[in-house]
């Protein structure tokens, strides 16, 4: 799979969406994952500049066959960003290129309400499901905490983590649907199953580096210094 794997990490406001208000300050990553042999790919969290993303895919001579959503927040899937900006996302993508959009089943109602989409527009997935793009397999890992249906995607030794885990810190749990205890379990139990040489690709550039191994992240990220859920609760207030 390594030779055929197509994998791009794109930073909003730099690699695309240069003129989208708020994109540069939010520092979102969007990912393209696919199979170079079949020229198929999917986009993870297509927000801010749909036309720009589709143009990059076309430049790479790839064909978009689907989209994956890590969670429902507007900076990842589009919509009203707390009154500060109206972010392009899934509705614009479906208008331009109607492809299957896969989100966790717990996230379906949030995305439908936030974007006015119909259930037929979204394909629910669950923990352990595998999405195939050509010969490339993308495994779904449910990691609630930031939102009820937050999910990560595992591609070989790569972990596309959305807002579950950053190189420094993790996603907030004080938004509607957030759950601090579930975030602790996602970080210390669910992600604990992944080996240290797994490379973490976060949902935002909140650190000097855009990626790092999980082993390095576990050594340097303060969220892994909490040895019990009681310590975690004290940290979270």
C-alpha cells in the first residue's frame, strides 16, 4: 500500500483558501487520501474552499470518490462559525461533486441540523468500519469526547486524528456534546492500542510541527501526564 498510497496534508489559509475569511487564523488541516494506481481519493474534512480543494485534486490527476468527516464543527464540515464566518463545506462539495459523505452515526443529527442536509446525503459509519479507496484501506476509530461522534482514521501507520488529539493538547470538551470523561478514555484507552511509531496527523496546526509519532506525542503532550481519570478531572476543572 505504501507505494500506491496518495496522502496529502493541506493547511487552510496557506495551501488553499488563501482568501477565505478566518481560514488562516483557524489553521485547519484537510487531508486527501487515495490510491495512486486507480487515481481515486477521498477528502477528510472538506471545509473553507471547496473549489480550491477540487482544483488541487484535479491538478494531481486524481478523482474524488468520497468525503470523510472527523466531526460536525463548522471549521471541519462547513456552516456558521459562531457568527464569525460562513464556512464552505459539505453542501458546496455535494453541489459540485455529489459523492458519499461518511460520518460517525452519532454525528449524523448534528451535521444535518447544522448544514440542513438530508439523511440521504450522509453515510453513517461506526468504530472498526473500513472504507476502501482503490486498494487503500481507511479504518474508522470512534473517539468521542470533543463531540459525541468524533472519529479518527487509520491509514497504514498514519492516524488522521481530527480534533481528538493534537501534537500539543487535545480538543476542547466544553462545546455542546463534549464529554471530558469520554475524551480521557479516547486518549488513554482507545488510542493506547496504537503503536508508538504511528504518525499523528492532527486537525489543526497548533504546534511547530505538522505531524509527529505517537511515541513522541505521548512523551511531550501534557494530556498524557494524567495517570488517572481523577487527575484528568482536576485538570479539566
